[in-house]
């Protein structure tokens, strides 16, 4: 029996895959557990349309992310931090401060999108962070930590 998976099923396939399984497995387990639906002609057409629309939405999101990446790549970000006389920062600079500094420049970036080279930055200097705008669009941004 051919079925369309509505969610990922281990050792069988991922969401929206059309797979062939034994009739009993489909009728007694997969369909009642809402893991799959029968692969009728109508269901296949609906699946094809959903995949087409999802691809269109993904393309729009990726284009928007690429546009933001172009604008943000040339920006120089400066973060002020309280330091000792030797250049050590009291505390550390993390993704929260970096996200706030980027948002002040006019971009909407969440701290979860930022990947720092280290867990936290504890010295004054210039660093490079990566910002994941989309699963396929990652931009590097240079920022400087200065003493206040």
C-alpha cells in the first residue's frame, strides 16, 4: 500500500515522502497514529501543490535573508565595555550585547542567530561573528570591543 508520511518516521522516511508499506502496517499503525495518509490521486495532487507553495515561500525567505546579508556585511559594529587598565573586560561580551548593537544599526537580529568565535569575549579587540539569517544564508560580521 502506498502512503504519504505526515511526519518523520524512523527507518521509513521523512515528512511528505511517498512510501510503500504492508497494508496491515499502514491501516493498523501509521494511519490511526496520524503518521501517514493513504496515497490517493487527490492526496498526491494536494501534496505536490503544498511542496510547490512551500518551495516558493522558502525562496522568498532566502532572498530576503540574502538582501539583509548584503547590507549587514559592510557594517562595522562597536561595543563598549568596562575594562581594567590591562584591557581585560569586567564580565564578558556575549551575543546579547552584539544583538543590541546590531539592532541599533537598524537590523532585526535575534541573539540566537549569532554565533561567536568563542563562548564569550573577555578582552578588548576586533572579532568576527557569524549571523545565521537563513539555513542557507550565513554572513560574517566584524565587530570591535572598546573600553568605555
